């Protein structure tokens, strides 16, 4: 049986054109659409575009980071998936934050609150329900922000660990990733394990961490020497190794006006979704060892 897996940091549901000069204060404050010769930078809700992009990708498991918490039920419905959501940082007043994020995504940015969201399409992964166990591992509290791992055991026995480690601080991200891997391996027991997400670590720059993941826990291979998004595994046969996928973009045909002309300034331009490209991997799996005790899991502090 083939299992296709992706990981994608959704950038809080925002777009990210290649030219950073398109991120202007007038766009951020006044929601003016900025354009160059190819891309438009828009400041509006892009749920429909992200849902369409995810629907078009081939996957049985999707590990999402910086996923807007309020999107989880809508993505489940749009994609026909089961989910495991773990809240990460800045979820102070979610109803108000979500309303403001829908109104002006770029102004609130990451302050909308974040989550790691694991989605499971049931077609090949057996069982009703498909998810048998959900656990949360809180691996970092306090400054710079809360980090947590979503550990999911499927009814078929396969285990999945979804993590977003601290960015721009490898001295924090390294221990976070190793602690998360240690607990994920312990919780999965003899079952196959996929461990990944936005680890914010590059094998070429932090080789010791990836050597420890491989030698201590059997988790390999990383995506690429300079990648930060990874899908590592143990107990699974690789069919296609981890590799970046095409960066999802939306093309607005010339003359496209949208409802009441709302997106007229996007006509003839492209919208690039997120500042990360997805990473994909494919596995072949014949049988999964019978899982141990199942349950809803628990929060585990650092």
C-alpha cells in the first residue's frame, strides 16, 4: 500500500510573493493590492485558495504548521479529512483574533494565533474513525513563544508527529526537535513513525541534530541539506524520498473581477500561497504492528 504524505507551513493563511518590496505599509494598513509584472500581494482571506491548493495535492496525510486555528473545521469539511489540531502560540482571545485576521490578515499576521494541524484522508488508511489516538507534547513555554507537537496514532497503527520548532534560534530548535523525537519514538513503540514539519533546522548547518535523529531514533532522511521542512521516518519503506513540491500559486486571468470587482487589481497576476513550498514523500507499507493502548492522550510539559 502506498501512502503519500506532505508537510506545509501555511504562513497563517497569507500570500508571499517572491518580491518582498510588495509588502508595503499601505497594503498592510489600507489593504491596497500591490503588483509587479507577475505577482499580486493581497491582504484578504485566502481560505478558499489554500483549501483548493490542498485539495489538488496528492496526499493521505498532511502535516500543516502555522495553520489558522479557526480554519481547522472548514478544512476538514472541504477536504473530507479527519484532523488533530494542537494550539501553539499567541492564542489569547481566539474569537477576536480570528475576526481581525479575516478582516486584515497582514496586519495581525502571526498574532492571530497558531496551530499544528494533522489531516488524514481515510481512503487508504483504514478504519472508522481513522484516528485512534491524539496526544499533545508541549516542548517549549515562555519566550520566544509556545511550541507543541501533535502526536497522532491511526487506526491502522501508523504514528505521525507534527512539529513546528522555534525559528531563527537553532540553539532552541535543536533540543526541541530531539525531545519531541524522543517522546514520539517512545509513544509509537514498535509502530512505524513519521516525524516532521517545519523543524527550522538545516542539515548542512546543524548536522549533529540530524545525526542524532538517525542514530538514536532511526529517523531519516532529511529533505535536503539546506531545507528546514522535513519528513523523517522509521519502519517505513521509501517509495519517493522527501522533496520540495511546486510552490502553490493562484493565477488570476486578465479581466477577472471577482464579487463586485473585489479582486479586480489581481487580474492578470499570480498569488503565491505561503512563504514555504510543501514537501512531499511517498511510502510503501504492507502491514502495521497492532498498536498498544489507545486513547485521547494528554498534554506533557517540557
